[in-house]
C-alpha cells in the first residue's frame, strides 16, 4: 500500500483499515501520519485527533501526544 494514497483519505472506515494494515506491517509511524493528515484536513473532527493520540500512545511517543491539538 502506498502511503501517498492512504494520506489522501478522510474516510474513518478507510483510515481504520489503513491504520490496522500499517500496524500489522510494523509501520505504526505511517498510520500516525495518515491520522495527522486527516486531522489537518478536517480540524473540527475530534475522532481524528483522538486516533492520532491513540497511535502515539501505542508507539510510546508521549511527548508528541502533548502536541496533538
């Protein structure tokens, strides 16, 4: 799966599938990037920010969690 294709979507179902795929492939940072991009495209969508937080927590990136707004 190409990261550039995954970064274009803001569909929650597609993002969930992409995120799980990246995690299974051992690429959790790519999953985080997808959610970060979706959150930037839809700043009022709280679920994208929450998923970004969860992804950072799963990676142990606690300082980055503090920067999610």
